[in-house]
């Protein structure tokens, strides 16, 4: 497939993935909010006894919503299901993994500076981690959680931690973060396919047989729906993390990854309990503040590593010397006349063809080539530590 075709598939898949994800997550957050705000009410003349009701105001009108298990009533028609958003999000995400990492080569997966893996081995590591995370979660939820939910949660969290750390030690940092996000997204989609929708079908069948909606069927679907709700914030931030190499591609990236997951889940938890938790606002700010403070500390620790400090000392460097390094080590990709098109047209639209372009992006060069050492990807052009230090001295002397 040509570079233009791959870029088009990438664009369309991202477009669908984003739209479907917004719809899926929006529905999840809305229904979770509804469940926590329903008010007990008497029977409505035309429906069975509701579990709860709520009035809403939106788009110039008033909406009255009831939740019920249809005890002794027929299944209404039409009945709207919420499942295709989840399916579309997962399939488009899988397509992105294939195009960007596995077959398209549009982003780095195996990184020699992290581990000596071939591309095929890196693909097996990434895909295997996703499958292993799903298998562990399913085993815990189906066989352990019904009897010991605390044990199931502890084992799953421990397994997630091990898998996350292992990925950062085997794959490129950006790819590791994204694969953990893909793992959590796969769990969410699998919960819809394997638990939520089957439980809903059983609920409908029970009502059609005149038995009414069983509370245990509703509870089973609701349990994993709550899990999906907690996964939402970590998945979103991990999908965005590739834009922030200060966290994803530094020595303590595994810790940053765990902080992003824990911080996102903690913020989601405070928002979930806020209706019965009077001091939820201070708790929310505390969770957000602790997460940001931890990420800042981790980011600073990466920028003060020996690789980062090596640029601080030494004689000033002329622009001509710095440009010589940039031309040799960066210009093959970052140019309108690029010689290496494996990552598509100049990645990020960044070119270093003129002195003005180089000077304007000096700080970014320092961050990517000197501090985080994420450029060139996998050190594809063979930049040396001395050349990185030279670039650092040039930037420091400006």
C-alpha cells in the first residue's frame, strides 16, 4: 500500500475512532449520571413501577426519564440499544493499530534503545499484552469476583501493573502507553460484547416470557458498566499521551504511566461519589493536584538525567555546527526534500530546511533530541551522545 493510501486509511480510522469514542463515552457518562440522580417516584399511569425518575432540560425542551425493569409489562417498541458505538470504537482502534504500528510502520514499535526486539517480536509483545490483560480480567470477573470481589480487583490491578511496566521495558515508550490504553479499551468493548449485551438480551427475553426483568441480570450488566466508567479517563489520557514524550519516553515512563491510570481513575471515582460526598470538590482538586504534581516530578526527573545534564556544560556551539548535526541526523525525515519517507511526509509538519525553521524550533529540538532522546526514532540515523550534547550546548548558549 502506498504512503498516500496509508495516510488516508489512518485519517479515516482516526476520524471514525474519535466520533465513535465520543458517542460511546458520552452515553456511558450520561447513563452513569442518570443512575446516580434518579429520584424515587410513584407509578406512572402508562408504565410499570419505575425504579426512579428524573426531569431534564435540554435543547429547548423538557425530558421526563424513567428507569424500570418492566415487571409484568410488554417490551416496548421501538427499543433503542446502545452497542454500535462500542463496536465501532474498537474496530477502528484495531485498524489504527494495524496501520500505524503493526503493518503501516507509521510509528515506532520496536526501539533498539529500549530492547533488542525485531518488529515481528514487538508486534507479538504488544498484541500479546492486550490479550493477556483481557484474559486476566475475564478470569477474575467471571470466576473470582462473584465470591471474592476484593481479591479479583487486587489481582487484576497487580496484573495491569506488571503488564504496563513490562511494555515500557520492551517497546518504544509512546507505543507502550498506547498499548496499555488499547488493552483497557479492549476490556471495555469486551464487557459490552460478552457481558452487557448478553445480559440485556436475557433481560428482554425474561420480560417477553412474562417473568419481568430480573434484578440479577440488571446487576451483572451494571457491574461491568461501572468498570468501563472507571476505565474511561485513563483510556482517554493514554490515547493522547503520544504527544508528550517528556513522560512517555524517559527513564521513569513506567511510573508516569501508572500515575496517569491511577489519577484518571481517582478523578472518575470522586465524580461518581460526589452526589453523596459533601466535600467532593476539595477531594477532586486534591486528586487532580496530586496527579499533576506527580507527573511534574517524574517529568523533571527525566530532564535532569545524565543525558539531560550533559548539555549544560562545555564551550558554546555555533549555529553552523548545530545545523551540521541537524542536517545529518534529522533532515532525512524533516525536510520537504526528505530522503526517508517511512514515516510519511515531514512528521508533524516539522521541517529544518532553513535557519529560521531550525531556530524557531530550538526548544523542541532540545526536548526531543537532548532531554527525552526520542528523536531520531529508535536512533534510526545513528546520532551520537556527543552530537546530542553539542545540540544541547547550542540551545543553552542562544
